[in-house]
């Protein structure tokens, strides 16, 4: 018996015993439920299946390219599904349906904002990224610039975005497991941390991609069944569904009116900018463009991803309204003490989960729970890989070793970083237990659109952009977005407990201000930069442009 097989069997046993024994004390706001054995069995089957994929992928992971980008051998269709899987996280499935359940029509702002970001990637970035890069987005941003300062910035920006995004997923996982499986919150978070570490350590990008693909198919199937069951009850008439929801919801007609979630126009513009442009700065999404063999497949993968994600967001809207109709009419089963005023069992994010029980009973609830958990697991694995590659490829191989690192040593540093990130994720997940999941994701997007996106955009599109301009603008965007977020009402008042109205920064999202500041800084510093390095940067643009447009000299795929 191989070492890997022994590890898998031991882990399977651990899962089974953990599930049986760990119904511990309640830690947070969410109410811990009785152990749901159907959900646990389904969850166990899914985890063991994905671990088998990891074992298979481990046999194929021989080089650094295999580890980071699956050797560039993933097709456009497969990559499109994997990107969709990456994007349809806990915040999308649980968060958006929960927002629609609470606010009605206004919950759509998130799904529309997130979807609109995709054409930007398609038309501006996908092809250029694939032609210029190798493993990470820093390869692209630093193509014609001085390597050391740009990569230090890119790695810092990537790690901050990854950390914030990871908090949201870990908290979501912990709360979900606590509600559904009867597991203790801390145990749930540790379990997620260990499993995602195994995916990345053994299988790298190949395992992460295939777990994403399978999870995306399962989530789309489950959501389609739920939305279909809801519409079936109303003779497949969305109009009848909305009319019933308006009739029974406490808000009545206000349910279909905008302005429930975001009150002032500046916050609305700022949130919209974060959701639209943040996508183009997410390191774990940008990494996916290096897993395909050429630029054509990169474009194709964005097309497929946009189609799947668009379809999914339509489903979340129907699921949100379906939850209003099915759950409000049966408060005894789904509300705390059967009282509408006390809110849903497990909080507002659990609307989709309760609806699964309402339309498909325990078995379907088990399926959706397992899929929702797998969603979180796969997203965290992708994030960990993006964070590990920022440290090993950008800092260790390029900055410390000056591009002379051996592939084996680079992968070793990556694996050490993976373990460190898993421990950090577990710690952050426990520390931020009571925070708002959807907001944490929005924060990650605000930082991505203020720090990563301006640098990426200006380095690709503007010939006069220089090393000093890119690094100064990137750090201004990073510090401004993180600083203004801390000073906003959402953190200053809600998290830190300061009195209402005391927040120094009055808006919910900093993107409008921090992104503008980043672009302005890149522009001004680049124009004022008259150094010898600036001259080299400007002269390198035509060569970069040729490679962007033609792909001549780009890295090819390894055989699979």
C-alpha cells in the first residue's frame, strides 16, 4: 500500500469519526442543528471522490508548470467550467439568494455587477494574459518593467486579496457545517483548512481544476432543479411567483423597488465599480488563463464561463424569490421558534439551504449541503494556490533567486507556503466568525480593483507607464482601499463597535476613490519619471505589444 493510499484511508476514517463525535458547544450567532446524517454521508462521499482526483492529479504533477498551471493542457470548455466553479462561491450561492430573500429586487445589484465584469476580461485581458504570462499575473504586470519592485508589489497585493477572500469562504464554511451537520464551528473550519491543503499540496492546479469542474456541474444541476421546482409550483410563470412573493413578504410592493440595499448614489457607483473591475484583478481567476494551451482557448474559456455564470445568477434570483414564497408560509419549520420576527434558522444566508429542504426533502438538502461545502472547499484551494504561487514564483524564484531557482526548490517553497496559508486561513476563519460573508468578498473585490487592476491595465495599454509609476500607483490603491474600508461605517461602526455616525469615511465601498487614486498616481508618477529605467520601460512597449497580439514566444502546453 502506497503512502498516499494510507493517507487517504486515514483521512476518510478521520472524517467519519469527526462527523460522529464533533457535535460540540455553540460558538456564534448561528444556531447549531441536530446532526444531519444524510448530509454527512453525501459530504463524505464527495470528499473521498475529490481526494481520489487529487491522488490521480498528483501522479501527473511533475514540473512547476504542472503544479501552477496544469501544464497548460486544459481546454477552453473545461477551463470555462472551472472559472465558473471558482466564481460561484459561497457568497454567490448562499449570499446572493440570501440578499434577494431579504431585499427582493435590489439583491440583483450583486449578480449584475459581478456578471458585467466578464466582458472586460474577455475583450481586454484574456488573450493578452495568456500570451504574456507563465504562472501568475505578476509575470504579465512586470513583463517590461524592473522585476524586483513590481513583483514585490504584485505578491503583496495578491496575498492581501487572497486573505480577505479566504476569510469569507472559511466563515461561510464554518457556519454552513455548524448549521447542517451539527459540527462545532472550530472543527468545521479546521476540517476545511486540512482538506484544501491536501488538494493543493498533492495535486496542484490539475486537482484544483478538476474539483472545480465537478463542483460547478453539481452546483448548476442542483440550482437548476431548485429553480425548476419553484417555477413548477407556479406553472412555470415567473410573474405568478413574483406576485405571490410581493403578496406575502412584509415589504409588499417595496420588494420590487430598487434602493433597499444601497441608499446613496456614490455608494452604488463605488460598489458597482468594485464588482465590475475587481474580477479583472483577482489573482486566482487570472491564474486560470495560464492553464490553457493558447490565446484562442483563453478567449473560449471566458465565453463559456460568462454563459455558465449568467445562467447561474438568473437561477439565484428565482431561488431567492422561491425562498420568500416557500419559507415565509411555513415559519414553524424554517424560522427560530416559528417566529418570523426572529429570522431564519442559521441566519439569512441559509435561505437557499432551507429551500432545498422545502422542495426536495432531506436527500436533496444533503446534496445541496455537500455541494455548497465543496464549493467553498474548491474556491479556497484555488485561492491558496494563487497565494502560494505569489510567494514561491514571484518572491522566491524571481526576487530572491533572480530567476535561477530550480523547479523542485520552487515547488518546495510553494508547498511550505500552502501549509502556512492553510494555518492562517484556519486562524482567520475562527477570528472573523461573526463577520458578514458577502461584505468580506466585496472588500476583496474593492482591493483587487484598486491595487491589481490599475497596474495590470496600465502596463498593458499605456506605452508611457513606468516601473516607478506602476509600483507607486499599485501601493496607493492597496493602502487607500484597505484604509478607507477600515474607516467606513461597515467596519468602524459595525465591527469595531464605535457609535453610529462616527465613521470618518461615510460610504460603504472605497472603490470609487481608491481606484481613481491608483490610476491618477500611475499616470502622474510615470509622466514625471525621467530615469534611465523609465526609458527602458517605454522602449519595451512595442515588443510587448507584438507578443500580446500575436502570441509569438508565449509558453506552450505540456503533453497530457
